[in-house]
C-alpha cells in the first residue's frame, strides 16, 4: 500500500541557510494492507519528519513515497484531495488540531463541506454520530462542545472519528497516546487494533518500545534519521541485533528484575555526522581502528524477516 524508497530530508539551517541538517537519510520500508508498522526511535530520530512527508506536510529532499504505486509528490489539485481522503494523520497533541474559539465538532462540518456536500444535514448528522459511537464516544456528551471542555482522549477520538468518516485506508498515528493517561491509552490502542482488523493500515510512530510491541506486526528502529534495524516485531524484541536496539531493550524497566547500573553502555557523546555508521560515537562495540566511522552500513537480512545495518554482520 505505502512504500518509502530511499527517502531523505535535509533542512537548510544557519546564517542564510549555509549549513545542512540531515533529518532523514535514505529510509526505505513499506506498510502492507491491513498492517500496523511501528516506527520507533528517540526524540530527534526523524520519526515525525517521516510522518509529515507521508502526509505531504513537508516536501521530500530525495527519494520517493509511493501510495498504491503512485508517487505522492506528483499529486496536485483533485488528485491530492483524493489522496487525503485515503490517508490521514493524528498527532501527539490533540489540542493543537483544534481552533479554541470554535466548537470541536467544527472539524466534521469542514469535512462535509469539502468531501460530502451532497449529503443533507440529517444524513450527515447520522454519519457523525455513528462514527463517534464507533470510537467509543457518546454523541450527546461530546458534540457542541469547545475543545477545552473535552479531554485529550476525547479529542484524539474525535480526530480518529473524522478519519473514519472519510473511509481512509492509511493512518499516520504520531505519538497519539503519549499525552493520554494510562486508562485512556489502552482504549485508544484497542481502537487502533479494531480498525486494523477492519483493514486499516497504520504507521504507529512512538518512542515507547512496549507500545510498539503491543500493537504492531513489524517494527522499524530509527536512529539519527537512519534505519538501524527492521523486521518482524517478535524477532526484534526477542532477538535484537543492532547495538542500539539492544541498548533500548535493556533500558526498558521490568518487574521481574531490578535494573542494574552499567547495563546500558554508551561510549562517548553524540557528535556531528561525518560519514560512516550513525551510531559510531556511542557504540561500545565500534571497531577501534575507526573502520565503523568510515563505513556506512546497509541493511542486510540476517534471518528471514529480520534486517540490520551494522558492520558486525556480513554484508552490511
């Protein structure tokens, strides 16, 4: 359904744009019909940048993003509007998606004006109420309310209901539960699982490893804009191969044992990129001869459905 081919994003920064900031570097992966793929990485790894490029909110520097075989960068006018009918995003801060001076259900009225002008008011109202009930909201309690009168979880469900009204095929879920309380988080996750069971494809962007394990079939581990490991979720979580992925797994608190100081090992500090492996400066297993600094690894399949970009593995 959705495929990224060597996608990169470079920003011009500094005085008069004299320097370049590489946010995403040659990222390639796909999301199949009815599949949930987790895009996992720490802050600044490029996760949200990838989501924004998929949604055409920012342009791609190089590479291609294909949706059902069509390069989305070529879409304009009616074709772009049709793309947004199939692909939508829900973001981390639900309050930022609403104008505080308008009632929250204005997002539904705008949707009707743009995509369903032929429907009568009563027909549209029935659709809205059915969509709200599908995401676990009582229309009588949430409609005709201002954003500040609703909780973050209710506002997130509003946005998901808006996507359902369009009958979308692909959802970019960018940290959509990080600002929600624990009881609401599981409800939203279960809602996404139900939508996936109905055929919706989801790119689930998160920094939380446990959430990625709970919701997705495949996981993509991102570090400084590069994919360092990718594959079936069970393989990555139960048999992490890249030093960065192993460090992430060790960092996850567990109830069955105490975390011991020194378990997470980082060598040095993150520095400016100068070619080679992006994890070189922090990797405790980097070659002392400096070959990891000069060699940029590529993703290789080390076992069926499991890819890693590290010189520790032949072919990378």
